[in-house]
């Protein structure tokens, strides 16, 4: 299972919850008839209504039409099964271990990633050097799954050496 967000609060009295999520494929998950799992017990819930409100995803679940039905979910994490995600899309977390190449030069291996509230950042290390590379699709030339290689086109100033 993959964590895709956190239920930060309830909203109204009709069982709606407010989810905070930076997950890159949330438009494929937070929609009607999709099954998600909530909390440590991984309670299986079917989404029957989704809407956007400010920076949050607002969800209503099947058979949970009252605030009392969802109060216990406040502060719980939301999960999905990895095999239920679109197979044609690569998750940023799957890029850990990939080699990064820019203009034929080996930059290093992806060791970690983090989110800076705008987008994910790849942490690439080679020997004593560490680079922070924005994980933005327009920045990537090609991601080769077979050879586990990411070709990037460096735009001046986009790669931060740390």
C-alpha cells in the first residue's frame, strides 16, 4: 500500500472529510467509485463524491453520510493499493536507485526524494557531491525503466549542488 494523503478534518455534518495530499497521481485516485484504505486498520472505503476545496480534496464515502461516521478518521492516513494505480505512469518514489545522466555525463544515483510543497525534489548523490533536482516532467528528456536511467536536460540553475 502507498500513502496518498491524510484526513485533516471533517467538513459539515454529512460525512465529508478534508484530505491533504501532495501525491502525484491523486487525480487518478480521488474520484468516484475508487476504493481507498484509511488508518492503521486500513478500513476499506469507497469514494462516492469528490470535489476540490482550496488546496484540499473533499471526499464522501459510501455508507458514511453523517459526521459521526467519519469523526474517527480525523488525523488518519489514506492509502491505495499500488497495483490499482495506472500501470503506464511511474511514481517518483520508484525513481530511487535510478542513475541520472545529463548531456552524456553521469550525475549520480537517486538516493532519496522530498516534497517542497511545489513539487518533488530528487536527491542525487555521486561520491561526495549531492544534487537537488526538481522532479518536473518537462525537465526530464527520458526515463528508461529497463536500464533504470533518467536523462535530464539541464537548464542553467535548475540543478542545485548541496
